[in-house]
C-alpha cells in the first residue's frame, strides 16, 4: 500500500476532512489533496507530523508494515 492511500485511510477513519488535516500541516487543502491523490510527494517533515497526529509509526504510514504501531 502506498503512503497516500494510508494517509487517506487514516484521515477518513478519524472522520477528518482534507481541510482539517491541511490546517494541521499549515497548508492549503488543495496541496494536501495532491498528496492524498499521489500527485505530489509528501515531505518527510509532514509525514512525521501526520505520524504523530495519528499516533502511528512512520513505517506504517509509509506502507512498510501493515499493522499500525503506536508511538511511545
């Protein structure tokens, strides 16, 4: 699974909108939507922010593992 599918699934599971997550990342929702659609690569610092926000490991967020691991 690609990271952009993971970030969409996590957002939807959290009942958040793209606008809400874009605000957390301090960007416009259109830019965030491009990340979710796989049109643009998401910077590492945004992946770290999202992993922290969703309380999952970067390995899970990036699709390297299939079971979410909670952050400590």
